[in-house]
C-alpha cells in the first residue's frame, strides 16, 4: 500500500510538472510577440507620425526601461509572495499594452509599449526560475525555444494583419490570450518559493562569489548581448524597407529571419554543446554574429541584408544561454540573489543600444552605420570573455 501510494505521488508530481511546463511554455510563446513586435511595426509608426530614427528608437528605450523597472519589482514580489504575483500581473499588463498599441497618437503608443515592457520584465524572471525548479536546464532551454516560436511567428502574422487592415484585431487577439494566461496562473500549481539560505550556506556561498571586478564584467556582457540582439532585430524591418525603397511584405517580415536564426541555433545548440564545449561554441557564435552584421552593413539589396540578419541570428542564438549557464556555475547558490542584477543589466542594454542605433543613424544619415553599435557590442563581449578566461573562470 505504501509503495503504491508513493508511486501515485510521484506520478501526480510529474503530471503537475508537465502541466506547469506546458503553461509556462504557452506564456513564453506569447511573450515572444511583444518582445519583438516594435521592430516589424516600426515602419508603420514612422510613416504614421513622420518620426526620425532617434524618435523611433524611443520605442525600444521605453520598452526595455519599463522592463528594467519591472525586473526589480518582480524580484521583490518573488521573495515576498512567490512566483504567482509577477506572472499574473505581468500577463495582465502585457494584455493591456498590446490592446492599446495600435493607437492614433504617438504618446499612447509609447504608453502601450511601456505597459507590455513591464509585463515582459515581470514574467521572464519567475518563468525561468520556475522552469529551472520544475526540470532544470532542459526545461529552461525548452522555454527559450518556445519564446523563439512567438518571436518568429510575430513578423509574418503582423504582415498578414497589415495587408488585410486587421492590425487591431490581431493585437486584441494577443491581448485576450495574455489575459487568459493571467487567469490560468492564478490557479496554476507553481513551485513554492525557496526559503532563505542558512547562515552557514550564505557564508560558504559568499566565499565562492567572484570578485566585484569580475561581477562588473559579467554584468557588462549581459548588457551588451541583449542590447546587441535588440539593436539588430529591432531595426531589421526598417533597414530592409529602406533598401527596397518602400514597405513590402518581405521587408515587414525581415525580422523573422533574424529570430528564425535564433530559434534554429538554440535547437542545434542543445544537441552540439555537450560535444563541442561552450567556449568553442561561443567563439563560433561571435564569428557568425560579426559576419552577419558585416553583411547587413555592406548590403545593397534586401535579399543580401536578410541573409545577414539570418547569419547574425544564428550567431547570437547560443550566446545568452551560455552566459546563463556560466553565471549559474560561477556563482552557485548566490546566483539566485544576484539574478536581479543580471536581468536588470540585460533590460538596460535592451533599452539603451537600440536607441543608440537610431541616434547614430540620424547623426550619420545612414542606418547601416547605426549597425556599427551592435557590431561594437559583439566585439567588446568577445574581449570580456577573453578577460574572464584569463582570470581563471571555467568555461564549461
């Protein structure tokens, strides 16, 4: 009787984990849409309000600045009340922001971006942490793959909605899905929040934390990666439109090729990383990213630029997951306490660098010149990784 009872308990736990992972994955598929939607919709907004590149870049700044604030909020909420409040409130804000995005005024559209930016910042940390508790690194990889599905699907679905003059319907459908997810997470069986580490565990973990100088470099690579990724993907549609001379279905969908590269690269990485090793993999990733951006900068046709976006996406695919695995390995139990710093720096990079692409583009009167910003970001990251390796940190 006791054996059968224990078996039933394990089976119930597995079912709960499967249901939770499915719900978290559905949430991350939806999250992929608002994360990148500013990029493919940007040409529409530029035309609607006659924006300069600097003004257009504010959409990215507002989105990721709101996300940065929300990361700190959700860190406090998680410590106080567990994962549920961040997930529920985050998806409600995401839904409201998406519903308001197709506004007739520039100001309301910026408010909408701020709302779903806060939603993104609220849901990403608890989703990753809850996934890690439910099934470890494999589940986290699955969740990031699910995010890629939403990011890849966004541009073509947005293009169809624009062609059929149904953008509002498309955004309201996404908003309804976000509200449904918020309701689902009210009742979801989420992992219990961790208790604070004991004093002895804290002291032992503190002794193993890398130095402040190393931590600054680690924070910098998260800042540079997310900023570079957002800078490339966010300006893809506008770059393709300018090369073509006007907006077409292909130019609107050009971010798809960048995010498809991300998704395919992350799928391949799960198979190849154990054989190749993360350091060799990240060196290859840097080379592909630099090559892709160089193609984008020198492209004279839409098709060549799109090829560059695909190459850059393939290169960027594995950088962030590798950083996360290194961070967890280097900091051990302290990674939970320092996770807010990492997510905050990532959001800050996403806020600053896409705007900087637009600023440089406006000053140089050339969007390809603006792409020198993410190129510089990748090069500096490569230098930071070389420094970390020289300092003796183990590159798994």
